[in-house]
C-alpha cells in the first residue's frame, strides 16, 4: 500500500461578516465585545409578529464582492428560510438564499509558492444572517444574541484546490480582497471570517479511482488552523481508506471539528442535506431586483485589487514578490507607497522605509502607515535625499521616525540632527589620510594583497566613519581610499 497514488480535492466555504452599521434585517447596532444581549430587538430575537427590513448597504457590499470575484450578478434574487433549531437562532430559521444567490459562476486568482497564479472557480456567493453565540462555562451554557442577524456573505468555491498550501493562499487572498473593498474588517480573532474546507481524496489503485467520503471541517478562524486541519484530514482519510477501503458510495458526508490543542480533527455529526433544512421563500421579504444603472453605480466603487496591485509593483517597480505582498496586505499602505513612488521616489528605498521602519511604528500605534502623519511629498523628499546620498539609509530611518512627531521638512530635520552626509572630497581626503597614517598594518595588508584585504578595507572605512560621526558618504570614502592606496 506504500505506492498509493492520490490527489487531494478541496473546496472551501467562507463566511464573511460585512462591515455595516446595523444588522441585516433590523436596526440593531453591530458592535464587537459589548455586554451580552445589549444589541437585540424583537426581530433578531425572533418575537412573534416582528417583521424584517433588508439592509441595503449589505446587499450592495455583497454585489461588490461578487464583482471582485468575477461573478455573474443576479438581477433578480430572493430570500429563503433555512429551517433548523438551535439555541442561538431563536426564531428557528435563518434568512438566507437558496436557489437564487446574489452572484455565481466566478473565479479568484491565488498566488502559489512557485510564483505561478492559479484560478479557483467560485460556485456562488449569497447573503444570509449570522446566528448568535453560545458561551459555555463548566456545566452552564449561555446565549449572546448580539451577533444574531449580522450580515453574512457566504462564498462557496468549486473543489479546485489540491493542497493545504493552496487553501491557505485562497483564504489569505480573499481576506485581502474584502479589506481592499472596505466591506469587512475580516478580523478572524473577532469572528469576521470563518472557513469551512470540504475535503476528500481521489485514490488511484489497480487502475481504478476510489473517492473517499467528503468531510467538512467547521468554523476555522485562522490561516494556520485552515492549513493544518486540511493536512491532518488528508492523512486521516488516507489511513481510513487503507484500513477500511471506505469510499464515497459507502458513507454520507460528515462534519468534523478541529481541536487546536491536539492538532486533530474530530467527528461532530453526519452532514445534513438541503432537503433537511426545508427551504422555502421568506414571505416577509420582497425579492431584490437590480437594473443596469444600479449595478454600474456599485461597480464604480471597485478599486485595484490586491493581487493585481502586487503584480504591478513587481513588474513596474522591480520589487520582490515578498515585498510587494507585504505592501499590499493593506490597501492604505499600498496606495500610500504607490503615491510616494509616483512623486519621484525610488521604489526599493521607499519600500524599505515603509516595511522596516514605518510598519513597526504603525503597528505599535495601531494605525496604518498612511496614518502616521507623513504626507506623500514629505516622504518622497526624504527618499530623494537618500537617493542622492545626502543622507545614509540609517539616517533616513531616524529622520522618518522624527517626521512622525512633527511637520518639518526632512532636510530641516536632517540639519538639526546633524545627519547630512559629508561628500566634499577635499574635506574627507584629509581625514582619510589621517586614518591611513594611524593604521599602517591595515594599509600594508591592502597594498600587498593579503588574505584580509577586504576586512582591512572595511576597517579603514569604519575608522573614517567614526571620525566623522557617521556623516561621511561611504561611496566617496571608498573612492578616496582607493585613490590614496594605489598611488
């Protein structure tokens, strides 16, 4: 059995909380971490006679995501009741969309580890309301309904992913997209995004293909858990097939949970089929009908998407895939970087300042780099000073930090902090000659071409930098050293 050949097949369901001010079908405020059951009303707690009212902003956000995912947008869609009983769903049904989702038949492109781009098909994306939250303390269970009724966009992919890494890549890319669009905070620690992979194996044995039963892993809320749970489930299904020969025809789809402490999946229940939910059109809500003008208005909100922007930064600015990925993790940071470069700053130097200095300060302050108070023109001026060797890279970082504290031009700050580099060859030559006179052993090593020539050159340069308190232009120092030691 050691020679079993198999292919991993994974589809993904993603639930995204939309960033609206109020809930999907009532006017209750959406706020994370508030006192339990402080944002509820007769509609979201399922009181008899209460009537839902659709949140227009949530619908528009859902359409915008569908457009970003290259989907067909339904000009006519409706609301359906998905019936089931659970303590965090007091009216015993969820308002969702069944046979007429708001968008369908799209795709998302994801970057792979080898640099290639893979297209993953999107089956559908539909709107629904979220349930509440169960809180368990010992033998006591409580229900918080603040989350009940939150606008929830469920995105369902086709089973086009073939490795845990691909599933993780899709999760990351989708988070970037909804954040760029501004439709969700996508904070997984707050439950704004939840992932549910559906996994099975296609095993080739004796010229035949055997398909293992599909398992769905519920409510994963980190990229790490998504990748690790899929990897574990692949191995579990392979072991189960070797032990029992069980295939899709011999068992229903099953629902599993993920135990993060044990790093293992565990069986929860047999999966329900669509007919178990008794879907039927919601009689209290009218269908949603779009015309071309409405869809064009929503499409007008579309921004450049993160993967396209990342690819442009690599192609146009010569950045590495890694640096471009870091910059496009956040829309404000990406657009800020782009505007600085378009103002004439060198792309690589700008990237280094933002990723090595700016992001650390921004993370400490809990803001985006673009919100540190350094206008585009001021940062471009700072980078240009580094480009022209007026300041060193280290000095540029020091000045950047100071620029977050005041509004002075970088040149003024550099002068006040005595960070402008000395590039006057005449002035520096006298200092270099002094260093040469004080270090005859290093000079001899260089002139005779000894084994330590590189180390000796670095030592002499360091001595010059020390005497000038770091203000000497290293390039000019190297040129003078070369000239004086070869004459």
